[in-house]
C-alpha cells in the first residue's frame, strides 16, 4: 500500500514545515523605520489653523450703480441706432438690413400692416426663421423666406402693392437677403 505511506510522509514533512515556519530563526525581520532626513531640532511643526479675520472692505458706490450702455449712433440715413440688425420705418415704407452698425442693404421698399392689422412699432428679437413657411392663419398663404421677430409677424417675400396682415413684405431678392442676413436673437427695430 503505497498511498498510505505517501500520505504519512507528507504529514511528517508538513509538520516539519509548520515547525520550521513557526521558529524565530526563519521568521521575516520586522519592518524598519526609515531614518529622518533632517534633524528634529531644525524642523518646526506646522502651525495650527486658527480663525481668519478679514478687515471690512469700504463700500464702492459705483459697484452698485447700473451701467447703461449707449447704443451706437445710427448709420447715415437710417432711423434706427446701429445696435439693430434690421430697421423698419413704417412712415416711409422702407427697411434696412444692418451689419456691424453699417448698412448692408437698403433702403428697400416694403409694405406693412393694413387697418386693423397694423404692424406694431418697438424693439424685438428674431425668434425663428422658415424658408418655406405657410400661414396657418390665412389659408396656407405662402410666406417665403420668413424671419419672425414679433410672434406671428415676420419679414417675408410678399406684395409691394397690397398691405399685409401685420408682416413686413419685401421683394424676393430683399426677402432672401434678410433671411440670410438675420439670425435668431438679432435685434429688429420698427419705428413710425
């Protein structure tokens, strides 16, 4: 029976290993502490954090004032200041496209709102654009190159002889230029 003999030999050898591992001579040495690089007498302990007190700052009146930025002056012949990207003059039935305070196009002829559908004066921002818009209010009437700046009021290609329902009608080429030249957020001024 060789198997029991081998097991007995392993048991005896294993006991020896256990004994050898448990002796002080074969144990690993304890970890050593690294020697300090500076002498203790020259190293001061870091200061303990304490409460920080700040001196009271003087009040600066100008810091609380509202700064009013003056709009740039209007380009020559334009009734709106240079901060607008488009200007509409209802009394002269003209419009201008502006870029960087300079006239990019205009004056161009327009038609605007008829009685009961007057185009309101004021300062607005371009809200959205639609190159092939159809009016949901007026029997799907085509409104090519629409640039909406006051709710349902837009610049778009339309009749230059018939008054509108509040929109600013432009010629085909002017409508394309306004569509391409104006971006969402641009300022539109309508004056009387």
